[in-house]
């Protein structure tokens, strides 16, 4: 029985929540806060709690970090259903979604490197996405077919992007339900032509998370406020792929004394190091304001 089918047992829809960390480093305060908020909202709703490992990036994902995630979450008191969904095991599903979007004429290959994009975007008043990144030049959308074929045949990497103008025209203006706010009008065009796959990987975060949530029957997505605006891309993809849209709750972020969001890449204190220093799960809850 699928997650969606089991959540509809006896004719009622049981809420389905998920926590989806990436195994590219140890969990820290911010992850603990998000996981605890997610789990407690799930319990209060009488829902099912799922764990998903977002490991589509093989260069950064490590087995030891995945094992550490399980260990830290159990230590915090979280319980989830088995089996855990690992994105690396579902590339065929992402490839099928990518094929669908490509058949709709919404996907095109792009060849500019990050440095080249930055160089072009150095022009005054170049448009930027909600995270501050430069939008991909629309002049690169319609390269001659022979030029596209020549570049794709080279050993160099390239990205597959969603042609946003056509996607929005096809799907119509999307929206989502945000707990505490109601209906939010999405503006996916603010992101420009987002990357949805790469030469060696048939997906990106945006595409994978959209497919995953539908495949797992997720009804409630609880995550940090830093992903609030990215939801516009996800609900657009849901419409294009004919997938259901969950209810969203974007919680506050845990920040340091300077207001900076905690990050693995910045070496912020891990839960494991705090545990080894004698911290208890109750200490962690108090430290994150729960």
C-alpha cells in the first residue's frame, strides 16, 4: 500500500509530514529546531512522520553523515516510519518528470558557467532572484539547434533549465496555502529560468523535492523561512506535473549573534559535539527556544 493510500484509510486523510535533511555534514541547532517543530506539529495533528534523505549530490553526500542524522534524530526523541526514502534511489522518477516537462517544450540546455553568468550579470540593475543570485540571461534561451547539439556533445558540464515564461503561461498563476497566512500568490518568475537538472543528474533540488512530496503523499511541509520564496517554484512544478500541493509552514530560523543563519559549511556547532560535551535533548530544546 502506498503512503497516500495508507493515509486515506477508512475514508479519512491522515496528515503526512516529512523531515528531509541532506547528508553533507553533521546536524546543528537549526536542523534540530526544524526537526522538532516538524515532529511536534505532526504529533499534534495525529499524522504520520516520514524521514527523507536528500542525497542527489554524490560529491557532498557521505554515509557517515547519513548515519549521524539517524543517531542525532533518535537522540532528540524523534520516531519515523521505515523505510526511509533516499533520493539517490529514485533517479528514474525524476527522469520521468524531466521527460514530461521536456515534452511540454519547457526545458532547454544552458552552457554558461557560474563565472560567466556573474560576468554578464555585472551590468547595472541586472535582475536577481529572491536569494540574491543573478538571473540566467534570456538571450541564451534560443541558441541555434546545431550550436546546442555541438555544445551538448562536449565533455563539459551543462545545466537544464525551466523556461519560466512558457512554464507560467502553461500553468497559470500558482498559489499555495501557508499556515497562519492563508493563500499566498506565488511569483515563480522572480527566479528566472531555474536549474531543474544537470548533464549527469536528471534532477535538482526543486524537481526532486516536488516529485518526492507527491510520491510520499506528503500533506504538510514544515521547513525554514529561507525556503519560503522557493515554494513558488515548487507549486509551479506541481501544476505542470499534475501533482497535489501540500500545506506549508515556514518557521523562523535559528541565527547566531550577528543574525546569520546557521550552516554546515560555516562549521557551526554540531549536535554531536554538543552531546559529547554533555548536553541533553532538553538542553537543545531550551537552546533553540522550545
